[in-house]
């Protein structure tokens, strides 16, 4: 069930001229098709390209296992009220510069882009991460040459710390922007 619907980031009712309402639904076995939809050259342009079927199956297993709000959760981004899946978002723990932090990442399918959906999903995710009160910072590492994802970080309240290299997918180094959000800030 997508929740919450009453959060300001969820958006309006989606009528003419109003943004679509957005919710987050925990990842399910039925969401494997979303990984396939996101595994196109256009969707993975800034992520090292499409993954093999074996890597997608491994990703599905990791997403299903990521169901503990303390250590991380993957979600399907859905439009409300109908629950149409339009992308994915999640958060997970990692070590960054020797410290435990949360990391987040997302995608929104091309036909739903440029509507503010990813920024609203990011705001909902920030609230869920903040509620854990486990780590001080949430990071996002979009490719330095990905203006859309960098804009989402800015809209969601992250601060740009600079550029860094991140290995993603395994075996592929990416030049990224290191965005950080202080989870203790109001």
C-alpha cells in the first residue's frame, strides 16, 4: 500500500495543471518487471549501461531483502490514487570516508519524467530515512554529467560537496557529484 498520501511532497490530485500525487510502495516480487523497464540504454546512460539478466536477478534479490527500515528499503514509486508504478527509489547503508551513512538512488521512467515525480519521491524517502535516527547523513551520487538527477538532489535539499569517484556497477568507475543531506537539520 503506498504511503503516505498526506505528505506535502506527495503532490496534488493530478488534475489539469496540478502535479501528480506520488506514493512509495515497498518492493515486491511482482516488481521485477520494473527493473527490466529501467534497464534500457537511455535509462542507464549515466550508470554504465544495461545490466545482464543475471545481474537483474541479483538486483531483484537484493531489493527484496532490503526491507528493514533501519538498514534500507527499496520502493516502487507509484502515482496515486491508482498505484501505477512509474519508477524506483530506495535507501541503504554504506560506509563513506570511513563513516556509516545512508545512500539513496532513484529512477523514473521516461514517459513520467519532467513532472516533479522524482523530487517528490526523494522528499518522501528523506522523511523515512530521517525517522530512523541512525545516521547523520544521507548521500546521493548521481553522475556528474546527469543534470536531471543533480537537479533532483538540489530540489530535495541536499548540499553539493564536490565531485568523487564511485564504483557503479561493480567494475565500472563513475565520476559523480557527492550530494549530502544532514538528517539532523530541521
